[in-house]
């Protein structure tokens, strides 16, 4: 009976009910959004920390810039010099590994390209590959399902070694070799389905989401080669800190007369710098979120007060016709709970869709759901909704108990 | 049936103490049709609300069928009202988003009475508005709305019906019709107490209680 009346009141005042639902959805989503955004910063850090075997604290990004006004011969000489320099550096005890990586279009291998097309090929006819220097085989966390792991691979200098995404596993076997215009490639392994890798526009720490830092590797290819680009990562060895590794790097560079070409930034510094920018953005964002949230809550309270006033006559009529005040209070409570639960469910669905989008590239989605959504966002939003519902319900009950049914109906005392 | 002894009711409005009822003594017998008249602010509606258990009195005794109900708790008073009293208001007090049928059904729902349809249709037919059962109150005339309110008061079969200015919002002819309705209900044995300032209505009642300045005076 009470339930019927509660839902009847909701359906007969559908516009007000929907407005309440909308306001609760907005405030809940705003709260969830703020949690996701603040937590996501840690996700970015952790994603990169996990992907680098030595971790963020032990890694530095190097920029070896030798200018662009060199002739072809000079360039070749420089490449050779850099190669020797890097080989020397990687021999030092302080340094775990040093190597470059870059993503781009590589020589066509039609058999692989046809498969890559399913995942949305980036280039026409050319394979999209992430090229990693063989010296950096131990630098990235790479998981394979078949073939030989890069850290155990005995790389030969005359060929490049391919690690194919899980999308290739039913078509290509490890050991397959290709010869394209004299360049030799060998499929060394198939990557695990969970494998992710840095995006080519990897700007560590600045991106707002891990989605823009990494991507999944289903139709991607990692290519271990002798080719160097100008951007490198260097990892310090266990037992040494990153500063000792950098010191050693510069002492070796001096021998090659290259110390002026090398610029470095530790990933931790980059993260902190980016965090400063993020803090500023976050500050503004949180202010906006607070304003939106408070406005929604105030509007919600006003909507409920207006609803209470407009329903007051009906409550008075019910009271005068045999319903008790507690019956009416129950109706109001059920009504408020129904609106809140409905709004909360909608918010959760929207939030889950949003999280799915924001954390698309993240390694372990269930971990994200558990840590951010289940442990923080949902309890926090639920607490706010419960507080609002309790406040509004208590407010309504206090008002109802203070007024006589005649005043509710609009009767006079003379 | 109803006996009031030295009933007083004081209000404090904006810090000003008002004696709405000063010393009311009255007795109402079962099956009577009574009019309470008085000028505006005389306390007639306050008396009606006290009779209906909708307002507490400041002091005095209220006996209903020999039982002193003056000290009833709110829940006891609610039960008393549910079993014995039905209200009819000047502004009809119908829920505008509910149909005539649903409005009449409401007191039965509150009393958890089953087989409601038969009772409702019987009363709607008695009031001559059975064919309007699916209409909303605002789609009906004032007289029809008041008939609906009377049907709602009748469905619970309470012994006492209290009507606060039931013809106040109606024209002369409709008022006459409504008065006839009250007379017919009264003949069935219901005790009806009507607050009115319309002497035509009052003169058709068995007895008139006049209230002036919070004090009662029997007229007839």
C-alpha cells in the first residue's frame, strides 16, 4: 500500500522525479569523475613503472642531439660513433641497459600487413612497428606466449627480430623469416594478449590518462634491431642509483667527445614537473567540481522542498482520510530512496562506461575497477547520496510533523 | 455521543496569545444534524477540528461514547479518527492527479479494507457520480467535486461526519443539492456536524450551535 503510493507519487510527478534523478546523477558523476581523475595520475605512474623493468626511479630519458647539418658520410660516422659509445656504456657496472625505441612505418611484409590491417593499419602497405635497440632487450617488461624472450635471445647482427602481437598467433609461427629488399627479419616470438607498450607520442607524466601513454599490442609488432634513434632510455643497475649511472654515462661520453650532445631528464623529474602542471589543472578542476556538486545538491534540496510544498496538500488529505503521519513519512522515505537508487544505478553505468574509455590501454582493468570504482568512487558517491537522502527525508518529516493536516490542506483556524 | 466540557483552545500567533475557544460545553446526540455558525474568527472551525481529533485542546474534556479521549496520544487519536470520523472540506480536499474512483478509494486503502470496488461504486452511485469515476476532480464542477468528497466520507462508514463549510464554494442551487445529500445521509443514522455561515444551510439542520468570541450559545 505504502509502496504503491510512493511509486504513484513518483509517476504522477514524473518531471520532478526525473529532475531529482538528473541532479543526483550529475552530482554523483562529478564526484566519481574527480576520484577517477585524481587516481588516474597514479595509474599513469604505475603503468610506466610496471612497463619499465628497472622502474621509474631508476630510469632516465636521454636526448643525443648531434645536429641536422651533417652530410651523409658524417652522419654514418656519427651513427657508428654513437653505436660504439652505447656499447661501451652498456658494459659499465652502474648501467643496466641503454637503448632507443621509436615507432614508425617499416619495410612491407605483405603477410604481416594483411593481419595488421584488421587492427587498423596506420600506414599504406608499410608495417607499423616499434623499433627497439637490441641493447634495450631487458629494459621493457615483455611477456610472450611462444618463441624466445628478448632477454634470452642471442641476437645476430645481420637481421632484425620481430615479436608479433597476439592477433598474429594463429597465422604466423616463431622462426618464420622474411627477406625484404635484402633486409632480413625473423619472427622471434608472439606477445601475450595482455602486452601493452608506450605510445609513439609518449610524453611521460603529462598525459591525463594512461590511455594516451600506452596502447595494447594485439596487432602491433616489436622489432629488435641495431638501429638507433635520437631518444634513449637508460636504466641504472641494481645497487646503483640513477645519479651514479648518469655520472658514468658522462664520463664515458667524455672519451667519445660527446658530452655536449647529451641531454637528460630523469623520468621521476618529468613526472614531478608534469605533476606541478597537473596540480594547477587539478586545483581549477576541483574548484569547478565543487561548484557543480554544491550547486546540484542545493538544487536537489530546493527541488525536494518545492516538491514537498506542492505535495503538502496531498499529504494533508491523506492524513485527514486515515493515513498516519508515519505512513506519510514512509511514503516520502521510499520515494526518496527509489529516486536515489535509480539515479545511483544510472551513475554507476555511465561511470563504468567512462572508466572503460579512460583506462582503455591499462593493463589490468579489473584492478582499476576494484581500486578506483569499487573502493573509492562508489563508496564516496554512495555516502553523499545517502547523506542527501537522509537530510531531505528528515527535513520533510520534521516539516510534516510540525504542520497540522488542516494547514497542509490549506484550512483555516477561526 | 459527543460531550465537551470546559474546552479551551489557545493559539500563539506571531507571539500574540489568542483564546480561540474560551469555555465550550456542548453535547451532541447520535444521529443529529448540527450546524455550527459564527462570525469569521469566532472559533467554529477550531471547534470542528477538535471534535475531529485534528487539533489538541489546551484544556477541558472530550467524551466520545462515554470515553474520555482528551488525553489520547497522537497514535490513539489517529485510531480514534480512523474508526469514527470522516471529514468534508470547503475546498473539497481532493487529490487533483487522482481520479474520482482513486480519491474515494483512499480512505479504504488507509484502513486496509478489501473488496473496495463494490463499496466505492455503491457510494458513487448514491452520490450520482458513478459515471464520472474515471474523471479527474478538475474536470468536474464544484458540486460534483463536493459529491465526490461526500462519497469519500461515506465509504468508511464512520458514525460521525464533520463538514467544514461544505457549501462555501458552491452556488445556491448546488448548495441546496449538497444539503439534501447531507439530510439523506443523516436519515441513514449518521451524525453530521456542519460548520457554516450560510443560514439557509443552518436552518435546515436539527440544531444550531452558535459560537461567538470563543463561547458557545445554543440557538435551537
